[in-house]
């Protein structure tokens, strides 16, 4: 079995949104497999703690992926010239009905989940196309496949992200570039804390009465997808907790 899996030792990766949750765990999984990872996120202290786990494999740069200046900074250090991109940075804000939503919050969700993710993917793809090699992993969501009440902007952004992945496959197949979409359901991370803007009770209630996914569950699937032989492209994976059957269907005790 081990002979079937492709070694990632010595490869390079860029992980966005790496300071917590799925991004953090993917960074650790990749580093444990010998990948040299550049971890990117806003919170420098979190990134420092992350790098301490694998100081030889993990480097980091703190900044806002929505900032044009930060994108330029990444270009200056050749951060987009990697073997693997984990396009993970994303967020949701609130669950108000669309008519009651906040324009500034909507813009932040769309900029993070779509515009900035697209900018990063484009720059990485330009390098990969030149080398005729690479893996782009987009961390989508069950919300890429379904919609729900109170999720107009978030689900729209994730549908767009998944559409980008599918269209990118049409542009890259046959070039030794793999585009992989990973769509998790409810994962117990800081996601809900951010969505509810620090309301810990609301965030906690999201995961009560059942066993949600952990960030490690998603990171494991990412690693498995990357370790497949080069002729195998895991186009799409949907990962749900056993007690979850869809975006808004959860069996609670």
C-alpha cells in the first residue's frame, strides 16, 4: 500500500488561512510528510506557534490576503512558485436574511472567498503552467453544492469557488496539473466563532448534540488526495459527519 502512495518529501506548498482550523491542520499534515510549507494568515503569533511544530519545514508570512500590497509582497518572495497550493482562506459572517445583511460584511466575504482566492490561484497557476506540474487544492464546502436560509452570500461565494475549480480542470487537464476540490460539511473550528462575531454561545450551539468533523479529518483527505499517483486526480470530495446529510440536515441528540 505504501508503495502506491506518492512521496511528497521535498515538495513545496503555499497554504492560505493557515493560522487555525483546516489551514493549520493541513499545514501540519504536509510538514509531517516532508513538504516545505509557507503558511500565510493575518495572525502572526498563531503562525509562529504553528512553525514551532516543524521549524525546518514551516515558514510563514503574516498579512491580509485581501490586501493588494500583501499579494505584491508574496510575489516579491516568489511565494507563488510552489508545487502545491492549498487555497483555504475563507469566512462567513452572520446568518441574517439577505434583505437584512450588511454590505460591508458581504463585500468582505466575497473578496476573501472569491476575489482573493482567484488572485492566488491565478498566480500559482502561471508558475505551474510553465513547469507543467503542480497541484491546486481548493477548500470548498458543502455550501458549494447546496444553499440554505440565511446563507445567500456565503453559499453564492462557495458555489463560485467550486465553479472556478471545475472550469480550471477544463483548462489544465493534460498538463500534469491537478485541481482538487475538497468540500467539508460542519467542521468544529473557529469558523462559527467568526460567523457569529465572537458570540461563543451561538458558535457552540452549531456543534452540539452530535459529533462534527474535526479539522484533522479534512486535512487527512487533502493529504490522501495529494499522495495519489500523478495519473489520479481526485476531482472532488464531499466530507460530512456521520450525523450530517446535507448543508442544513444534522441529526442531533
